[in-house]
């Protein structure tokens, strides 16, 4: 199986998607360089909202944020015609996150995300994301990814 975007991005300790954060959500995103990037997330019972049968909104916004930031990072490398994770490293963080919750999501569902690059410069990318279950739209998100210096990562 191909490596996820998260596995290709060095020093990724993120709670939502960092492979080095064993206590995190372990989200994995995939992208071929064309079309939308994709990720699947299977919520666990402890990812519930107040009502135990719905997914917590913070978990939803976290996975959308992570999926979009990793997509932005991959797109930035792609735009420079470079392999993800190659030197010099590129690092992006969330400058803005917008999440539109259309309806509650049952805790026992497979969440599918598809993200697209809406606009891109060397310093800032805007990524949109649809979260669906069973081909039905539940959440829409948009992330503004901002390039930061490596010192921000403690590197």
C-alpha cells in the first residue's frame, strides 16, 4: 500500500494525523497530485458528542483541518515539482478554519473526506473539503494553510 501524506511529511506529531503521535487520531490522507485528496475515518465510541450516538464536532473539525493541511503541504511540494518531505522542508499551519455542519453524524459510520485546492500561492493555500457518509454530504470545511518557517516546528 502507498504511504499516506502524513507518513511522508517529516516531524508530524499532530494529534489528528501525526504518525508519531500514538495517542492521536491517526488520520491518513492520500492524493495522486490530481483531483481531490481522500481520507477515511472510522470514529470510535469515545469520539462521541454529548449524545453518545453522534460524533463530536471537535473531532470532525480536527480531521477536516488535518486532511486539508496535509493536502496543502502535498500540493505545495507538487507545485514545486518536488517529492513530499524533500529538502528544503515545507511547513504549513492553519491560518483559518471554517466548518459548516449540515447534520449530526452517527458514531457508527465511515467518514469519507475529499479535499480540493481552491487557490494556491507559495505562502498560502485555500483547501475545501466535503465530508460524506454513504454518499450524503454532512459537513463542508475550508482551511487557509499558511507557510511558516521550520523554526516554528522546533527544527
